[in-house]
């Protein structure tokens, strides 16, 4: 099911898609919106377009294009960029990467299926300079700092949404979350990791695995490899899923993050990431806004048992 959008938001993203299609020469075929969280993901015939806007989106896309060559060199199973295009494709302030569509079974893969692709990626000994250092907290800070620069209508919407959904002002919410950034940055600086640092996927959940291949490389970086195991543990502690799939994954991968001293800190980093990731992209997306509202209320209340829902 694709993401629910208001008519205004749908029209805006369609304009961006149209600009990219004209720039790339992809004028024929019907585009189907598959999902829209940080990127709008469209299926267009036998291709997939990942579309976003702004300078940060362009930086991510350029990194992804370079990173794919590294992953192919080391035979990491990945979804392939369509190399018939010069990538990324940029039009106006929109930026897109274009991929070959990979047919895959409906439903979420089993967690254990992530073990072999991740192990292959984690075997890369190189730490190329064009990949950024893992900086999830820096990314959260950037998103929070950018809220004040939203267009006037989007800022007003977000302020009213925060007041209604969270029961505080936007400024107070940002201050609380920035304080949390400060606290976690200090803990990360003092942390030691059991696994060696190196190339990481950065967002290694089963939704980013298609037919045994990894996809969505926006968070590709150099950092603690434990970070790539966090989404799987977080699935059963926060999203109400059984822990048996994670146990199978841990046995196949050869490391149990849930029993590691790193897990409590990494859980906190993950939760901060998940309550800030779309805070600057709420207007026109009622389903996403509703889901984030529940996450923020329970996060700020310190309710660690509340079950969160995934974005669609």
C-alpha cells in the first residue's frame, strides 16, 4: 500500500517526478507511488525512482552512486542502479536515483535472510574517504535545526501539529530533542564497540532487503557494525514482533547485539532517529503525521513498552 497523501502534497511530488522524468527522458509509462517517508519511491515500468529534494538529498544521492561501485566491487548482493542514466538525476531542486526494478515476493522477508548480505558488506576492509562517518546524531540535529527554515505554511502546520499531538510548543520540543542529542553524543564518544568499525549499510532492516539483495543506501557510512544490527533487535522491543526471527538472524550472523553492552545506548540512538526522521516533512501526509505523533508522545513520556507502528 502506498503512502497516504493530501491532494496538495501529491501534486507537489508529482511535479517533482515530472521534472525528473523530463530531465532523464522517461516520458512514457505510468508511475506508481510505492511509498513516501524520506524519499518518494516510484515504480515506472521496469525501473524504480527514488526522489527527494534539497541539498542534503543531492549529497546523499551522490554518495550512493559512488558507494554502489564499492559494493559491486566486493560482490555484495545489491539492487542495481540503472547505468544507462548519468546519476544522480537533478532537475530544479529535485534529485533522483534510478534503479532496476527487482521482482520480489509480497510481504517482509525473514530476518535471517539479512545475515549473509550484511556479513558480505561487513567484510569490506576498505573505508573510503567519500563515505561519511556514522553520524546519526548530527543528522537528527540538522533536521531539528532546519525546522525553523520551513516555508511559512509548512512551519505553521508543524507548530500547530506539535501543539495538538505532543502538547507543547515546537520550540520546546526542539529544545528537548537537542538536549537528548547532547546527551547521546557524549555517550557515543565514550563508547567502545565489540565489532570492528567499517562500512555499514546504516538502515539494515528487512524492508531494505529485496529477493536477497540489499537496497536503500542513503545511510551508507563508515561506523560501528553493531549499528546495522539495531533495527532487527528494535523490531521486537518496540514494534511488537516476536524475538524468534532475531534469534535466528543472530545465530546466522554470529553476534548477538541484544546481549551486548552496546545495545542500551544504540537503542536510544535508534529511537531518537525515528522520532526526528520525518518531523520536517509532515504537511500533506496525515498517516505519517499520526504515526509520528504516537511515537513522540510515548518517547517523551519515557514509555518504553509502547508499541510503535511502521510507516506505510
